[in-house]
C-alpha cells in the first residue's frame, strides 16, 4: 500500500491531534517533531502497523519513561479510523478496544478522558467537533488551581495539579565538599595545570590555576506522612519530590504512619507513575494513624547510617496530628536535631489563618524544627526553594 501526500486528506490532522494527545499525557514534543512524524509516515508507509509505530516513536519520544505511554496511546488512537476521530473530538468517555482502561497507565487514562466543560459551552457545536478541537484551560482556571487547596479539589483537578507539580523545580542549598576541582579561587595551586600551561608557553609561568572545593547539594532526608489526614497530600507530594529531586546524588525517602517504610527503592525508578505504583505496594498502612516518634525510633535504629549526618537537610511532611507517646517523639526529635543540619516542617495546616500547634505532637515538632512552611497548593510548592534558602541563612 502506497501512502499519499500527508499534506492532504486526514493523515496530517490525525498526526497533529495524536501529538496533542501525547502532550496531554505529559510527553514533551513540539510542532517540529509532529512535522517529522509526517515525514516518517511517508517513509515507512501504512502497510505495516509495527513499522509505523516504531517510526513515530523514534521521532516523537525522547525520554525513556514516555515509551510505554506512547505505545499504549498509539494502540488506542490508531485502532481504527472511527476511533481516531472520536478521540480527537473528545466525545467518548473512554477508549474502546482490547486494553482494559483500568490497566492503562494514569497518564494514558488522563489523556484519553474528556475534559469537563461547564457553562454555556457544555453543549459543543458542530464547529467544536472538528478534527482540530483542542481543549485548553483559561487563565482564570489556571490561577484558581495554582491557589486551590489540594484537599478541596475534584478528581480531575487533582490529576491536573499532580501533573503540574512534577514540573516545579526545587534547587537545594549547596555546601563545599572535601573534593577539589580546578577553578579560579582556592588556597592550593593546581600543579598539573600549572605545568601544562608552562609547556604551552615555552616554559613561562604566566597563569597559576588553583584548586577549589567542589560544590554539591546537601544530603536530603524526606519523611512523608501517609496517614488518613494526609491522604490527599501524600500522593501529590511524593510525585513532586520524585520529579524535583531525581538528580540528587544523596537522597533518602521514608513514609511513616503507624510504622516506617523505606521508599528509596521506589524513588530510583525513572517514571513517576511507576514510582507511585511501587510505593503503593510497599506502604501497607496507607491512610492509617500517625506515630512519628515510633517511626523516628525505627529510623535511628535501622537506617541511621544511610544518610543521617551533620550536613543532612531534613524535610518532615506532616500535619503534626500524632497519636503516639509525646515523650518518645520529643526524645527522637532531639536526637534527629542533634545529628542533622536543619529540620524543615512542611505543614499543610498552615493554610488556616491563625494556626497554632496545639496538639502535643505538633508542639514537639514545632520546638525541634528550624522552620515551618505551608505546602497546601502549587504556589507554596514553588516558594519552597526560597524557604530552604532563607532557612540556611538563619
């Protein structure tokens, strides 16, 4: 079968709409890649489905964690021409076919689900059902979601905000390590560099390179509360921390509720959705009670040597509603404060005006922490980096 000109007919529009669907699923691509996909389709033709899929994947996917998302969307999108048109017009509640919707990845289900349209545009007109239909949020909706509390969002809004949170950067404070590297400042000369420069200049020593201490991020210890009161915050913050600290050289992540769970193995996965699925398997007490004192005791007993040290930055994500023994919590917090550099309490209850830590667990955590920051919406997550910088300057 010979493929005709992609600039005429429906192929170009189908490929463009397929690119928009990939972007909804979080795949990073631009119009240039979509143009390359049309050229790739011309080269391989439509006679072999696997060849077409491989060609489009080669030009549209640049990250390893997006490959499975692309393949699932390709199967759903190009199953038959009618299905493609229905998905493009976004009139079906879910994709039809062999694959079970519940078994699809969250990014794929979200990309194939129709957006909720309210107001006078609830009934789409014939013009809205064309091939180039592309739903987009208004500026007021984006502004509202940036300041909306995670606990007060609908399911669709929560999925969107969770995806937006993965793109928020978190530059961490740095410290001077013991290792040296060539630089312009420093107390020691870089003798091998001095000799190489002298050889190039005929034995003349005109430049004296030095060795300075290498800068690297502070070791990071993350303690995430997964109790019932933190249920809506835990998943979103785990996704945010996974994406924001994926390049951190020294990072340890623990979830705590009625006991402590090491999530470092799950955080080594490149795909955030895969990390959340693996963390859900590891955590056996999700949405239960909170016993931070017992969790810190387990950290001191079994995991103290993994990361805890005088340079470690500790982020404790909890609302402070602890149900354990206050004496044990105070004792373990004193030990943690003595063996780490800074403790920052990320508290979603700070969204309430006039909040005060009245519970015994919250009072103990307030005395031990060097600072307390709100993390109940996207704006507060964006301000987290500046809060860490201010904490280090104290």
